[in-house]
């Protein structure tokens, strides 16, 4: 658009409803972030590294540390991480295991 002398007229836009505009921009940003995570594969689960579980019967003087070392000797998994996974899978705490209990121990490859 131009005036009578050929000069361009600059239009000024006004945001009539700032709250709606803010929500629109926020939704766009969130959509872009989730799309980026999906495309880059950052949202994939770590369960791919778990291959199987083995049932272990707790014996006298067994500790979770020793059990993890026994069943995951060849892997490079952090023992504390593996113990945490045992807690999560079996829904237990450290003081909940007793001789005779059977727990699931993840085997990492």
C-alpha cells in the first residue's frame, strides 16, 4: 500500500487479546519442543537396554550389591543404578529383603 506520493505506508498491528496471543505462542513452542524430541529420538525409553529378568532367591548374607555384581559381571552398568532398578521393579526398599524372598533382578547386556 502506498500514499499519493508513492511512499510505502507501514501498517501497525495491535494485539487485541494479549492473553490469547500468549497461549497461542506457548502452545506453538510446546508443540515444537515435543516434535523435536520425537524426531531426535530423545523421548525413547531406556528399557531397550534391559534384556531380561532373572528370579533370585535371597540367601543368608546376600546383599543387593553382591547380587548385582553376580548377575551383571560382564556389563558396564553402574551398580547403584541397577540396585535402584531392583527397588523399582520389585517395589521394595533395602530393608525389605530377607532370606527366602524371591526378587527380580534385571540382566544388562
